[in-house]
C-alpha cells in the first residue's frame, strides 16, 4: 500500500516517541478497567478480553464464509457473462486479499469500532483501484466546522497516523466508510461500536480473570496467628514486635509463593483462625458466565455457542439461528455497500449472500424436500378427484416451494 508522501506532515511540528505511540495505542496493559466509549478503549478491550476476541472471530468467520450470488426480484439465480465479470471484480481487492479475507478484516473493524474504513488506492495509469482496510485507531475523520460533526455528515478529509509521528492527509473520496450493520442506534448515532455498552461486563471478566489467576497462583491469606498477648502491657511490650518480625521472616522464607506472606500475625490471645478464599465462594464462575452471555448477545451470538458441552442437536440449530437472524441480514446490507464501493452499476438483479453450501442449510434443504413430498402426496388425490383446482393446489404448496 503506497501513499503520496507529499501529503505527509506532523501535528504541531512535534514527533512523539515510539513509547508514546505504543502507550496511546495499547493503554495500561495491567488495568482491568476499559473505556469502551473510545476507539483506543475498544482496541484495549479487544486486546485484553478473550471473550471479545472469540465473539469477533465468530462473526468474522461466519461472514467471510458466505459466498455471493446474483438473484432477480423473484429470487432466481442469474448466470450470464455480466454476472461472471462482476463476480470477478468483487473477488479482487488488492494483491494480498480476495473477497473472503477482505470481508473478514472489514467485519473485524466494523463490529469492534462501529465503522470500517477502506482506503481506495488508484492504480497508476488505470481507472482501477486497490482497496485496503485501515484500522480505526490509525484514522481520524476531520471536519472544518466542529458544529457540523454529526454521524450523518461526511468528513471533509481524513488523517492517517503513520505511527512514526507523521500524519497523512487523505481526501474524502479516497476513503470508503462502512457502517456496522448493527441495527441498534444510540441517540440517533449510527455506526456505534458494539462494545459501547459493554464496559461493565468486559471489566468484570478482566477483574475475574486477574483475581482467579492470583488466587490460583498465590492463594489468599491462609489464616491469622495470634501471639498470646493477654493484657495491655503485653501488647505494648517491645519483645512481641521483635517476635512478630521474626515470624514474618520465617513465613516469607518458608510459607509463601511469589514471596507473599500467607499468614496475618496479631498480638492477641494465642490461637489460630483459618481463612478461606475459594473461587466458588465468591460466585466468580456465575459472574463470568453472565458477563460472557451479555457480550455474546451484543454480537448476535446465541447462548449455545458459550455452553461448555452443547448437545449435538443444539449447536446446529444455534448456528442456523445465528446465520438467519444475524449474519445473513447484516451481510445483505454489507454486500450492497461493497458493490457500491466497487462502482458496479445498477443491474436487473442484485447480489446477495449465499449460505447454501453450509452443512446445516443442507440439512434444512433435506427436511424441506421431505415436507414437500408429503404435501404433494396429500394434495394430489384431491386434485385428481376434482375437489380442488390446480391453482388452489399450487397456493397450498407455495409455502413448501419457497
């Protein structure tokens, strides 16, 4: 991907260091709090949360596994020379990406950030373009008047951070913006990140992960050791302080992991009180499951995907639900935008996502064929006997023919 270097400049004449750049991109890697209202916070959530990563991968794999077909208004497939040429155009994006890999990357950016940006690089001497998805943390839409900065208004130009401190200006017609096909709008704003409302469940999962790791690796405090002081004079006696330090040194040397003290030493009446900090006592598994399901729901993923041992029949049904209720409707809109970006003119047909090659759809076709045969067997005697007409019989059969 080549840019015109004459349009590269720096903001305020200052070039940040590589450490400054990485800090801005990745944020505080040790923090369990993420701000999913910002682009960097959304990227932070993606980098840290395995659940968010799994949801994004599931969506990307599902959408990029679809094929594309041409259909007329009656739903019939169209096959001709023009369709063949269009499909050839729709399968190429740059020297590294075809339709599948391009769509996979675009979906990742769109569902995480709410919008996916594509750089249209004009090929020298040709009226053709290469298309490159650009990660959202590197691109900033710019408006000449901040009061006009609405989601419905197109930016006046874009700035691309080159991660060297330099900035590249790209004009509006050099960037194509894909809005995530999430049909939820917040205060009328389109292109809202799916992570926008997930700050609490994501932070909860990160906190539970950190807490569980510490409990497993380090354990909690194992107990309280009292030194046997029975009155004020003993409690204030200097020798107990020395004894307490000696006990601490012994515990730190022999009784802990990662040099952590495992026992709390007090001066009270001599006794020992055991402490427990079991993960199950704090309901961490239940909290993690609830947070996981909340995240999955915003990505349109059925709960069965997160079951530890889904039944053989439940998972195919969940996949079918996921595709028919989420992937197909959203991919339909996405394909129209891709056709528009590619500059393919209006045809007597449109291009739709095709999922007929997927295993669960093949099973659905088999069940439909069985239902159609049963319906035919039921209606044929009535037609033969003249009880119903052929038109009435066809009306009866229409639900099985769709």
